[in-house]
C-alpha cells in the first residue's frame, strides 16, 4: 500500500514542462531574460502587476526554481527562450 506512494516518478520532459506554461507565462520568462521587471512586464503586456506575480509563482513551481534568475537559467537550458 505505501510502496505505491513512495515510488519514484519519471521526471517530465522539457516538452511536457513547456506544455504546463501558458503563452503569457512564457512571455514573462522571455521578458525576464531581457532584463525587464514585473512592473515593466505588466505595463508592456497589459496585465495587472498581481497577475504577473501570480504567473511568476506558477513559473517557479513548474520549473522547480525559487528565483527569477533560476527561472531564466532553466528556461534557457530547456530552450524555452532564445
């Protein structure tokens, strides 16, 4: 019974991870890679700052990182941004 709970799961592929992110979230990562800030991204794409912050939390969760720099680095390694 407990064995099933503790079994290791296969890690997601880069494509599966990318599919978990919305187009807006991918745009946020790309903007971060270009040095933009949350308020700047908010103004640029026309969403509230809190919406962009929510996107950041989701990005960090999906990419399993804790910082903006970590998200950009992982996204670059995965080929999500150029």
